[in-house]
């Protein structure tokens, strides 16, 4: 458990930081893939066209903005969308980015 | 009427371009000021902490993304929020950015 990275509380979520996280198409793809999945997703299992180290950067940005929660299962780093907490901070924002229209406008998978 | 600048059709709105427009706090402030106003607003009448030429750039970015419509009344360039058209393209997005929570998180006026 000591390896669990730090996560902001809902009260610490900032709209500017959240939007800066979501403006990147790779990060938005990670969010929409999590939104569409019934289960949490391992870092290595996302369909994103970037190197592992670049992906790690994107996961960090999402985690620091409050969009995802990360935890370990063995050596796998798992990712959960913090949907309820994000809805509490900024109602409707995640929903607006995962509508059929928004997903169709998504240039990347997810 | 020849001075009316070009505006994209709804079918041309792009989520990436819209988010890049909205990630800037000055531009988001212009949008929230229009959202909160009963009337259209002249370019010179917004409460934004930037020079006139910088403001003009921000208005252009918003117009090209489809977020605002600009038209002249005499020498005044007026601005309207394209709320219905944006809702058609990306339902809920403008609403999510103008909730009380989002407005409270807005660093600038509006």
C-alpha cells in the first residue's frame, strides 16, 4: 500500500487543472475508455498510441487532477475513473465528454 | 454586413478545438459572462484583464471554435453565445462549465 500514489481530495479539484488534463486527446481517450469499461483497467491495457513513459506522464496528470484513482494489484497499476467525485466537484462535465457526440468527435480510440 | 467575420456551421464544430478554446481562463470568462448576461455584449464591455489586441485574439479563437457569434451594430462588435448550436454539437458541455461549482472555480470575473 505504500506504493499507492497521492490523490487529491474532491475539495482540492480545480477546474483549470481538470480542463488542462482533458484538453489532451490521449488523456481524454483514457477517460473515455474507463467510462466505457465495466471494470478498472491496467495501465498497460489502454489502447493509446504513445510510449509507456509518455503514458505514465498522462496517467500522472489525470491522477493529479482528480480524474482517475490508481492502485496496485500485485505489480499491475490499475485505474478507476473518479466519476462520482468529479460529478460532485463539476457536475455534468464528465458526462458531457462521454456523450455519443463527444465520443464520435474523439480522434483516438475510446 | 460585409464585415461580419466567418463562423463555422454546427457540423464543423470540433471537440478538440472547443476544448482548446475553453481551457483558457480568459476565454472561459468571456463565455461565462455571456452565459450570465440577458443581452449580447460588446467586445469592449467584458470584464477581462487583457489588452484590446489580446482580447481580439481570444474572441477570434472562440468564434472559430463555434462558441460565440459576432456581428456589428454600427462600429461595435457584438457577441452572442451560440448555446443552442453548441448544445446540439456537444450536449451538456456549456452547461457543465457554467454550473455554480464551475463558476466558483473560475479564477477570473464571470
